[in-house]
C-alpha cells in the first residue's frame, strides 16, 4: 500500500466518523464542530486527488463562512434540543435504511465517472492551463445556469434565516430607538425634596416609652 492510498483511507475514515457524529451529537454546537472536522477531512481528500482549488474553497467557504453563519443562526434561534431529540433513536433504524439506499443510488449513478481507464487522454494545452482555470471555464460556460440557480437558492436561504431571526418573541425586552433618541433629561430625572427622617436610638426610644405612662399618672 502506497502512502497516498493510506492517507486516503485515513481521511475517509475520519470523514465517515465525523459525519456520523454530526447527526448523533447531543448539542448543535458539538455537531457543528464535527461538521468542521468532516469538511477538513474532505478537503484533504480533494488534495490527494490534486484538486487544490476545491480543497481551499471547501475550507474557506464552508468552514470559514457557512459554519460561522450556522452557529450564529443556531445560537440566535435558541433551539430547545431536548424537544428536537425526542424520538430520535426510535426513528433511527428507518433513517439509516433510507440513508443507505440513497448512498447506493448515488454510487450507482456516479460509478461511471470513477472509471479512469475509459477516460479520454488529457489535452496538453488544457494541462498547461491548470485545474483552477479549467474549472472556471466549465462553470461559467457549460454550467452557468445551474450556477445561477444555486445562487438564487442561497439567496432565498439567507432571506429565510433573516426572517426567522426577526420574528416576535415574548421573552425578549426591546425598546424603540426613536423613543430613546427623543427622551429628555426632564422626562428621565425628577428632583424631589424629601424631609430627612432621623431614626431614634433604642435607648432614647425606651426612655420615652417609660416616661409616657408616668406623665399620664401625674
């Protein structure tokens, strides 16, 4: 076994473990951290496949931006994890079977793309351009419409996340900024003169209490 093959199996095993822990973690924050580990493992696999641009894009875009946004939304929504996790292990066998079926279907569809022997020989001119430039040419020529559709879907997801955070919550306290700006000192502070009340010492109070019955008898 060569070194690249051993590294491929190592990163693939870490990727599978992190993916499984994403759906079985007890808190959303732990699930997000395991998802970051899964992204790093996938980027290492891309590096082994000599796809440097995809590996760097996976780290910068997903780990650096999407995961930060995910954590921000999760913490702002204040999701009750206990209510969400009710019945998880009850439905886990069915979900596992459905996941395996979907994985087999995807493998059956994409299996033809992994047959390296049937691939046409690479053009020498294309090899000089590099993977990044060739990927950019394919995205903005052959796959331009799918790229625009994905951009629209991401925009809809961003708008939906903002709309969820702007919902009215009863457990939050907020003020109107316009009212706070128009506030004056006279409206906030009012000076009131109060006469001082000095508490009497305990001994003086006891003497006064004993003197009052004697004065009454005389």
